[in-house]
C-alpha cells in the first residue's frame, strides 16, 4: 500500500515538473518576442535617422557640397538597415507561433501586439537557501521514487539536503559542500546489510538482489537529480552575475559609440572628413545598441531559468497526501 501511494505521489510531482517546464518555456518565448519588439523599435528609429542622413547628403550633393559617392554610401546604409528591420519579422513570428502552441491556440489566428517596453522579471533574493530546491517537483518525484523503493525493502527515509547557501555573489556559500554527498544519513549509506536483514526471513537471494538493485538505482537517480538542480541554479546565478557586468560595460560602449557618431557627423558637415567615417560610426553604434538589447534579453531569460531551477511557485506540500491518494483509488 505504501509503495503504491509513493508511486502516485511521484506521478503527481512528474506532472508538476512538466507544467513547470512548459511555463518556463512560455515565459522565455514571451521575453524573446519582446526583445524582438525592442530590436524592431531600435531599427525603426535607425532607419529614420539614416533616411534623414540620406536626405541631407542628397541636398548637399545638389548644392555641390558633397559627392555622388557619399549619396550612394548613405543610400546603401539605409537599404541595409531597412533589410535588417524587415528580417526581424521572421524571428518574431516564430516566437509568436511557439507561444500560441504552448497555450493551445492555432498559430494562424494567434497574435500579440508589438510592445517595445522591455518586461522585468520579479526580483530574486541575493541569498537563496538550498532548502528551496526541495520545492522542485523533479526532486520531489525522485524522492518519492526512493520512498517507494524504501517501502519495498523497509528502509526508513532520512535527511536529504545539506544546509548551504547559494548566492549570486559567490555561488555555494558553505565549506561543507564538498562533503554533502557523504552526508551521514541512512538514506545515502543504507546498503546490503540493511537489505539482507529485511529479506533474510525466507526470501530468495535473487529477490534480495533485485530489490537492492532497484533501491540503489533510485538513490543514484535522486542524487543525480539533486546535483543537476544545484548545477542549474549555479549556472543561472553565474549568468546573472556576469550579465550584469556585460550590460554595464555595453551601455558604456553604446554611449561612446554615440559620441563617436556625433563627432564624425560634425566633421563631415564641416567638410573635414569623408562620409565614409559617418557610415563606420553609424554601424558601430547600431551594433552596440543591438548587443545591449541582446544582453538585456539574456538576463531576463536567465532570471526565468533561475526561477525554474528553484521550482517556481511549487512546493512539496502540493503533493497529494496518502489520504488523498487513497480516496482517488
């Protein structure tokens, strides 16, 4: 009876894990789509600026103050920006279609209006206790599978998690992390002696080995699931930490590129430099601005993935109790 109850609880946790994965995918696709909207707004304004530059160059050429070469360069720059602007529609449509499928709608009739406002994910605390990983439904499922195997051989459940701190500033925050897999718990260390004590009362040796192998397999799976959870949290904490630096540095680079374009434009209008210098500065500024948008999008997606790695809003209390499982049978 206990084994079947644990199996039902594991299935419930598996369902929640699938739900969490779909929700995270939906959020990531939505933020990717909004990043495309921000990129579209950037390229729209760039196209307008390039059009003004082309108009100015044509006026100067008509007045004998510029060359046909400068006009051709300005026109080529404008057309290239227009092509990039148009091409953004492909990726945006793909994210829109992916969102439609995830929410169960037909891609042909689903649409999201453009919005160039970059959404923000809820702030995540700087210090995250490792016990929050117990909220992950995949860990809960693996733990219930171990409990099911335990029930088969009578091994009592023991403590599972070490007490450590995960932080975006420093990652693992405990010197005991290197020893956590050797946690002095019967859960980790229960071995053949326990199994044979239980099954010595008349059961065949083959049955002992079968249950022992099943138990060892579920324990190994549980350990790997926990290790993977810690890795995913650490990966995204590291990503957020590095991306914060990237964004600050890229913002500074964008400001410098804008100053360079201003100076190049002034010198061109004064007849000191060729229009090619303006083209180079315009390209550098656009590249810097696009990279800044990409970094902000990556930060948002990393925040979503960190929330997913921490189990989202789910917690183990949502697993159906033994009474609930028995009522459902």
